[in-house]
C-alpha cells in the first residue's frame, strides 16, 4: 500500500482559494440544510408528480413506511412540554453521550445536525477546492454533485458495473482523480442499495493522497448487516461518516443526523459559520432519536421485516421477467423497466402508486422504495397490470 508524499496544508481550501463569485455561492450553502432545494436541483427531484392524490402510495423518497418507533414517539411528545427551553436538562450533550456509548466512539468524534444533508453539503467546500475535486460512484445520491457544480469544483463520476456487482470499486475511484480532495461513498448505495465492502473503504484510505478525505454516507446502514466504517475511525483525520434518523427510524420530518470524524475535520466543516449549525437541535427530535438508539431489538425487527418484503417484491419481478439491480441491502430496488421511465412512472401513477426517480446513466431504470407488505402487494398488482398478466 502506498501513500502520497505530497500532502497539502489543511488550509488549502481556505476562503481565498475560491473566487469572489464562488465564495458568495459558498455563503449561500451554509445553513441551507433545511432549505437547500433552493440551491441544489436534485433536492427537488422528489417533487410530487402532477396529479398525484393524497391517497396514493408513495414509493419515491426512501422514507420508512410508518413513523418513529412507538417509544421514541412518546419520548418526543413528552419533550414538547420543555420546548420553551433551548436545551432542557442538557439533552443535547446527553444525546451525544448516548451516541458515543452505543457506537463505541469517543465523545469528541460525534456531532448532531438537523438531518445529515447539512454536513453532507458542507463537506464539499470544506474538503474540495477548484483544484482538488470530488469523486463519486454513478449513480449515487446526487446532492454532492450539485454542490460541486454550483461551486465550480471538478467532479468525476465512476459508473457502477455488473463486473463489480454494482458495488463501489475503490481503485476505480482513485484512478478517476488521484488528487481529489474528497471521495464520496454511499454505503449502502442510493439508489442501488448495494453495499460497499469495508475492505474497499480501507484500501481507499490507505492509498489516496494523505490529505484527502473519504466520506462514507451510511444513511441506510441500519437496513444492512454489513459492518460500519465507524470501525475504521480511530484516530484518523481523513475519514468522515454520516448517519441519519430519516430512514429506518422513521424520523425524516424530524431532522436528526450525525457526523463522526476527528475534531480537526469537524472544525474544517464549520470554519465559515462556527458551531451554530450543531448547537441548537429540535429537542423533541433529540429525545426521540435517543430512545431509538436504545431499542436494538426493534431496529432488528424493522430491518428483518423490510428485508422479507423486499425479497418478495424481487421474486415477483423475477416471475414477471423484469430485471433489477441485485444485492440491495436497503429499503429500495433499482428496477430496469426496459422502456422509458417517464412512461412507466405515469402508468404507476394512474394506478395510485408514486415510484421514484431515474438517473441519467440508466435512463430505463428507476428507484422503488420498499413500503409495507400491503403497499408492496398493491405495487405488484400494478406491475401485473402495466406489464400484462
């Protein structure tokens, strides 16, 4: 294994590395976690399809089909009565201590955010520059692409291939730009659900430029039995791991996200606006998130239930002769309809089913979120209607 012998200073992405126009755009990104759709086009990719009804089944945003775990919802409701205080009973710090204990990481390696989109957005200007680009798989979660384009940062997208079982190939990522500032991995990947082997993350950490950062987005890790990149964190100053409570925990609208990294990386992410983005978080959401972390049996039950439903949907697609990307370990399937996605999307909409979007690289495929058993039975019925009995 080799390591770059030409490290750069951590200050190489300081404000003066951006032009005035880029810096103005950078300022617009900061604090935009809750409203970033004004800036990042892909955030609007889930905009409701024209004519959809509230009675429709929504299989388009990878939301969990029901709400928070019951005990978490109760804890959140109780905390509303303390909502007149910014941080009742030191809930913020208590939550962080719980996270550190459950995930077996030092307390100074974890921060809480209003969702994981905020730290994801700011990771691009924090670790990239007009000279040090961004590398990702293709397809993957596009927010980082749009931020890079918005700031004029070089972007390389490495296609997922059947030869790699549609999983991350770390060597291909490094070859795409050996001098990138940030390598983004989504594990499991959105939209394919395919896992990223821990050995791939480890290889990339060991072989990239020593001053580059590897970001592992684990938004869907709770649906998977694959090991987390947190096991590699240790004292590293080049690894950032993101988590969210928006998926399996059913808290998408409550906005709770986590970042795990060395304090030096966190400081670089907050250099333009201090700690304002992490110091104040919805207390009801924190209360619910804390309880969620302490219910591993219920997390396992949700994971196993989703997996069983996903397997049944895959079997139905196989029976119908419809292809899909195999190996998903998340609450989604990337389906190859064999025809233009717009046509299929409209047909499902007419049957009361709203499916997910497509990615440019695969124009005949779209992402389908796994809902409840009843919802996916309806989905299977619509598959039969659209593709013939």
